[in-house]
């Protein structure tokens, strides 16, 4: 296992469409985080899972966003009815519960036209 | 006011220079401090992390935390063109992590 992977790396979609991103964390990591990053900004926390439980969600995560982590392994982030303001890099990170260093994936760059 | 403030730069230095990158924060609950390097269109890469006030050194990198002043720094010695990237500071409070906006660094050969 070489690190956190994300798929797809790029996604272009039309406004109003639904999109789903996938994140595969480092295999022994039980914590998984989703962030959004726009140009010139640092990553902004969206939500995190410990194993399969979604423990915290940011106010940034509107009801159009939903995340799952079935079986505590990979995670998906779905955005329904996409808006142009959703265009950003969506980053996934994972860590061990007792160690707080997060390791990031390469990100999924979303463009909503 | 943002909880983590970081000068976005851009910062341009000649090869071999010592680089100083800084962040300030307002939340006394921040307990864990990290520095990430991010190349264009890539995910952030963890460089260093520290829990307590003081210095931590790793090769050409030194992380410094001053909790009393709510100020952290990253020093890069003998900077190389490959160090050209955006450097992000990050801090943990509870189970959430807060990032600075990043400082763009260019090291000129």
C-alpha cells in the first residue's frame, strides 16, 4: 500500500448533475477525512469518519453533500445538484486514531460548468 | 478573523538561502502543529509535526512553536529549487484540523 488514493482525479460536470468521488485510505488507518480546497486557500474540513461512523460534519457540508464509509474501508463523497460554487479540489486524508498526522491523497479536481 | 493566519506570499529566494515561513493563530485549544508542502495540483504532503513549544529539526527543516505567542515557524536551510511549492501550516483542536492559506515559495537556481 503506497498511500491514499482518490478517484477520479478530474471531473467535469454540468450544473445540476450529481457526482461521486471515491477515496481509498492507507489500509491500517481507521480515520478518514474529507476536505475542500479552492485556489489560493488551505484545505477546509468537511467531515471525518472513525471506522464506518461519521463523527463530525462541518457547516460547509450542505444537505447536497453526503459521505459514506461502508465497512470502514473506502469512502465516497457525493454531491447532488452540483452548483458552480462546488468547483474545487476535494481532498481525502487518513490517519490512525492515536496518531494525528494526516496523509493526503492527490485530490479530485471538480469543475462545474 | 480566521483562526489560522498565514502570509500567502509569494516568496522568492535564491538557491541556498534560509527560508522562514510563519503562521499565527488565535485559538488556545490548538495542541498539535503540522507543516505540509503542496506542489501544484497535488495533495498536501506532511513535512513535520510537533506537539509542544520549542524546536524540532529534521534534516534541512526546523519547526518552531511558541504557544505563548501563538506563533509557529518553519525554517528551511540551504533551500533548493525542488523546495519550490506552497507550504501550509495546520493545527488540531479536538478532532478537526485547521489550515492556513499557504505560502507560495519559489527557490531560484
